[in-house]
């Protein structure tokens, strides 16, 4: 049975075949020159960049809050959180609203939302880290799609709190 999914104007046809390997859909985003994947189950909404209200005395990666349909949501720079250079806002810049277990809804700023891909378990390789340094690792796996590698984000490590 084929199912048509539409997210942010992108259409994806996925077929449901119980005999096949389990598949997971990811939104592919761009941060700088790198591609990252976010599990579609964590995504609540994708909105255009908008004016944020800055909050004093918060870490630099917390860019402020936005009002989305009456709900005030914190927005963070995933680039700064990951130790990359600061965001440059362009036409393709988007805020992705994530549903996180510990945090509730939070927005992250991404350079571009590229596409939705469906990856099977055989296309995903887990990454293990030696976590002696105590720092959070933001990538938990790498997906292979059309001869490209997509770093899959570990959303549990992307929290509003400071990383040690």
C-alpha cells in the first residue's frame, strides 16, 4: 500500500510492506556544507524565519522566543550548540519546531530544509563514542542515501541546557 506524505511542500511516496525491513523517514536539513537528518516523528512544524524576542542572560545559542499560534516557544541555534559558526539568515533559513521529551516544543534554526528521505535499517550505521570527556555528541548514526552520507541527529542530546 502506498502512502503520500507532504511536509513543507515536499511530497514523498512511501510504500508500506510488512515483509520489508523497518524504515524511518528523515527530514534532510543543511547546516553550512553538511547534511543532517532529523527523525520525522520529532517534527511538529516547519516555519519561515521570523522575528524573535531576545531573552537576557541566557546562553548565546538560545536566540530568543517566538509566538507560534499563541504558544511561546524557545528557539535555539543548532549551529552554535554544535560549536559551529553563527547563523546567517537567508531566504531558505527555516525554524523547525521539535517535540522533545524533556523540553516540550523547541525551535531550531536550520540553513535549509532539503527533502524527506526514507531510510531502511540496512542504510543506517550507528556511531558509538568514547564518552570520557563528558561532552554531548549530537550525531548517533549516519544514513546512506543516493551515494550521499547524512549525519542523523541525536535529538536527546540537543537540549536547552548547557553541555558540560
